[in-house]
């Protein structure tokens, strides 16, 4: 029996995402990029929100509140745009 010493087991996980999330990821994915590569690239860019504010020592609760406000704002902006664009 022959085994290649340079291989390693590949693991994968199945995740459930909404159709909207899938389409968003598909838009972000490069032409020759796998979904895994796209996810890793996108998440590598993202640090903690507190990292953007220099010396401000933001608590996790403050960060969560700001992210929540930003998410609501972007969701509302998308709703307004979708009603204006046919």
C-alpha cells in the first residue's frame, strides 16, 4: 500500500445561509476564487471596530451597539434604494 506523505486530510463544514447572504457572497467572490477563499479574504480585512478609533478603549457592549446601529442604517438605506430603483 502506498501513501503520499505530502497530503493531509481536508475538512469541510456545511453552513446554512439565506439566499440573500449567498448572493451577497457570490457578488464579492472573485472570478477564479472559491467561496472559502472569498470568506477568508473578506474576514481577514475585518478587524474589531475599536481598532479604527486609535486610543478609544471601546467596550464590547459599545462595539455591539455601534455595529447594530450601522446595520440598521444600512438595512434602511437598502430598503429606500430598492423602492427607488426598478
